[in-house]
C-alpha cells in the first residue's frame, strides 16, 4: 500500500512533542557572541532576506511572504519577554504552515473583519546579527524592528526584535524555519495583532 506524503498545508503532523522540544532548545542560548557569523556572503544573504520580507509585508504581498518559509515552519509571537515555552506560556500567535496559509488566504479575500480597512505599514529593520548553530547550514538571525501601522485613522507603533531560524539552501538564499517576534510591550494589553509582524 502506498501512502500519500503528508502535506503541511493540510495537517500539522510535524508539530509534535519532539518538534516543540527542539524548537525551545533552538531558541535558548543561541545569542552568544562567541558564535557570531562574520562570513560576508551569509551576512549579505540574511540582510537581503529580512529586507525582502519587510517589503513583501509592507506591500501586502502575502503569498510571496509565505514563500519565504519552509514547508514545515513556525511563526511565533511570545506573550512573555523571556521568550518562554509555547507549550506552557501564553502566545499571541503560534502558527504552523497550515495556519499561516489560512491566515494569508483570509487576508487576501478582502473580508477579514479585523483588516477593514486594510492596514498600511512601514517597517524599519536594523541591528542585524547572524549566529551560527551546531548545523553548518542553519543560522539564527536577530534584528530589531520598528513598524508603524496606519489603520482606520490611527497610527500605532509595533516595536521589538525578531529572531529568524533559517536554512541556507544549496541553490542560494535562505528559507525560514521559524520566526519569533518579541514585542517590547508583550506583557501589556495590546489590540489584536491582525497585521503580520
């Protein structure tokens, strides 16, 4: 009997206890200056990825943004400043591939109530640093962000730092394995973050 391969668009089969444990481990202790990457091509590729991601989001090119992610990926906005463990602590978002595709689909219908009218955004990305991991083709990228959202006559800032866990592809460039968005005011009451950070 031949079984069809799992499709991350249809099922969250990959988000298991082992996956959670590996994710929490990967996002703990990675930001050690001793493992900073100084390779020019890697640094240039990391900058290019983050700038391209910001442009896609500011231009509401959500499908192109989603294409930056690996088939098995996580998008994570912790509700605590110390990043924590998504199995035990509140998160504003913890989306696998299937949930990200659903989110993009809803945004592109034009009928997402929380985006009526659609937000206009401008993102600034800075302080980009790349860290090596125990896998030669996997890196952690830390960056600060300052995003201004204009929605329904109101300007609102979103500020913090992001951590991208990325894999360097043989064909060149990176794909995002996990993205963690750490909001400066994560422990305060914030309006529904319907924009993609």
